[in-house]
């Protein structure tokens, strides 16, 4: 693992060293059983349903097919009506209780995690599954049984402030600190070597873990590629690809995903939430803590819009309809239920602030992983990804690089077999 020679080297190195030192100084704490039913309570579910039924009538403003205004009222009403009239809330607890849940304190993080022990044969390759925002361990509810059936041991922590991991009560809980905590968890469980799989913030945290603890990481598998758009490989690809696209990109979908700058309208709209949440996470979070309508309007948009094709020539409503069909109303409602019942919507957004205002957004691009084996899965509706050529500038040992024909940002939901197949194939190659 190395840092490329830039003026940001010392900053990122100090962040990494500080996180490792903190993790080494954390006192040993016990691991206790946890029952998710103690958090998904009938009184909170009934409160959410009651508030949704009493929601104000959303003004029937004109909704152009290419609406630039945000989440259409039609969509909010659709999900709200499903939550109040059709959704089986008991299913959330039933599914979650198929897994074994635990809690432990690691520094300033009161961490929740799923831990399922697989076969003795594959005990040497435990897998840690890492989710991002706005998600929970629910994202893996279809993948975990498949991996267990194949004998793999699974650890799936809840990101701080998401789901059943308590919101941090102190500032500075960055993806670097979280990565140090996750490594500490794996060591605590007796897994000195493990495979990381991550998407969204989970991909970034997995990247940080591999940089800090290469001796512990057997391999890193990502579904969202956080490689910078500013490196020389990226610039060269953009220049050549804009003139001779067939020399650089295998499909038009790859070209659009690798370089959203070709569609600036989509780029500005797609990343608006990142700017808001990295500057004023609490200001928007209060509305979601108090209003399930606000919660559905904000996080619900993400589920739908990153699960279907996004194109400036395409109707926003068509994208949302296709996204709902791919992601599923029940999955939207399950995640929303967890966020509402544990009152975590506000805290979940603070990770953006911690990342951007602690200097990580500019300094992380100086990091590279030259030797640890890496696999990357590219689903067509992912927010963004880079080609293998550009990724090789950061990952020196890419052993698997897969393009899929379906799936989006939450590929464990809408392309379960594909992404799990990639993960297990990767593990077989690096065993």
C-alpha cells in the first residue's frame, strides 16, 4: 500500500495513523446478543402509519416529465399508501431474526453487526459485508443466505448512525475511523484474515481498511468504484474516448457511467444530495426525524433513481417507475421502517460531513493499493464507475472486473445472484 507523491500525502497519512492508534488504544469490551425486535416496535410503526395517514395533501403542482424539482408527489403518495395500507411490517422482523445479531462498543461506536458462522472448510475466508447510505443491513437479506449455503462465514455491521448501530455522540467518526473499527471487530471475532465486500460508503470504508490493514485483507470486492476522475489515466481516457469511443468503451452505457460529465444536467441533479448532506446534514435531518413523508421524499428518491437507467432524454417519472419495479416497494418500505423506528435519518447523513470537512475528499485520491487482490463489479445503473484502465492506476492487482447487464447502486437487491456470483468467483481465484 502506498501514497502517490502529492501535497496531500501528509494529511491522509496522519488521518490513517491516528485512526490506527485510536483503535489500538480502545479497551476490550464484551460482545452481547442483540434482538432487532427491541427496536422495531409496534408503537413506532403505528406512529409512522398514523402520521402518514394524516399527512397534508401535497399540492397538485404540475409535474413535467423531465421534472427538475425533486421527488414527484405521485411517487411519495405511492410509497406512503403502500406503507400504510399494504406493507407487512412483521416481515421486517421475521427476515432480520433469521440472522444472529450482536453488539459491541469500539471506541466511540456502539456497533451492531450480524455474525453467521459458516462451514469449517471455508472458515479461513470470512466475508465482511459493508453497506452505505441510505441503507441498512437489510440490503444483504437475500445475499447472506446464499453465501451461508455455500459455507461462508458472514459479518455484516451496521454503519454508524444507520440501522441498529447507535449514532456517534462525538464528531470525527470518519470513514477512516469506521474502517479501523471494522478491522478491530474482525480481529475481535478471531478473523485475522478476511475478505471485504462493499458498496457506496462500504466501498470507501473497505478501501480505507485495505490501505490501513493490508496484512489482514485477503481481497477487496467493490460494487461502487471510488477511483478519482482527475488522474492522468482518467483524463487520457476522456480525451481519447470523446474522439474514438470504441477504443475506450465497450458500450454506450459504460461511457455514460464512467464519465457523467457528458451529461451535466444529470450530474448536477444526481449529486445534489451529496452537497447538502456534506454541508447541512442536521438541518435536513430534523425533517426526516419528525416526518415519515419527508423521510420517504428524501431517501426514497435515492432507492428508485439509482435502480434504473438515468438519461437526460428520458422522463424522470419513467426512471422512478422503473426504479421502484427493480428495487421493490417492500424493500423501500423495509429500509424506511428501520430508519424511522431507530430514529437514525439525521445521524446517518453526518458521514458526508465527516468525510468532506476532514480533508478526506481531496486527499484520498493520493492512495493506492498495489498488491492486495481486487475485484470490481459494474452494474449498468450504478451512480458512477471507472473502467479497468483507469482503476488500474489505483488498484495494482485487479484479478476480476465484471460488467453486468442489470442492477444498480443496490445490486444486492436488484442483481443478487450476479453480485454474489462475482464475490464467490473472486474468492475462489485468490484462495
